[in-house]
């Protein structure tokens, strides 16, 4: 089985959407089992993939898919940001998703390595993301490829209903 990790393309919309929907549903179920009171609101505010959101990540040039036998089985969606956390130029990882039956085979690590190579070749010296402290698999994945994982707190403000 030859794994190919390549830049995201227009043709990847449907697989991206399918993988996102599956992973988000799985993640919400996981969170509800861990802490139902905390994540009850999250369940009501389900996220949806739109073509506009997909196109945003497509245009970044820093989002990649993992493909095996012509089928997309995972992706990393990221974007470049200027001046954040005291760094002039960085990449922000929004999602790392791998189909359940393909997990723990190095695909997530290959996606992150491709992103790290992209950063190096584009003079980007920092990559950030947030990881829920309850998501042990994601913590282990990021640590495996060299990320320094710390605990997190998120503050947000919603200005419109």
C-alpha cells in the first residue's frame, strides 16, 4: 500500500466533507461520554463543512490530504497567520482527520510531517494548534512528531445570536 500525501485539490471536497462529518460526530460522542454536562451545548452547535470553508483551506496551499489506492483517507487543514503569539509568521492547524480504519498506521504523522516540511520550505518557524486535553490520541500524535503539548483554556466571544 503506497501512501501519498499531497496538497489538497478541488476534487477532494466530497472526501473532505465526509471525513469531517464522520470525525466530528465521533468526537462529539467521545466528549459527551467523558463530560456530558460540559459538552451538551457543543452537540447543539454542530459544525458543517461548506464549499466556502473547504475553498478557504484549499487556497491556503498549506492543507494536505493522505491518499491510498486513489482514495482520500485523511487530511490536515491549516492556514498561515501573521503575527500571533509573538511570532511573525506561523501555521495554524485547524483539523487533522484520519479515517478510523486507517488510524495508528502513521498517516496522521505523515500528514503532520508534510505540514512541517511545508513550513520549513516556506520559512515558517512555528506551527500551532489547540488540542482538547481529553483527546489523548491527538496529544500522542502531536508529541510523536515533536510538538510541545500543553494544557489549554479557550476564551471566545460570540457577537451575534
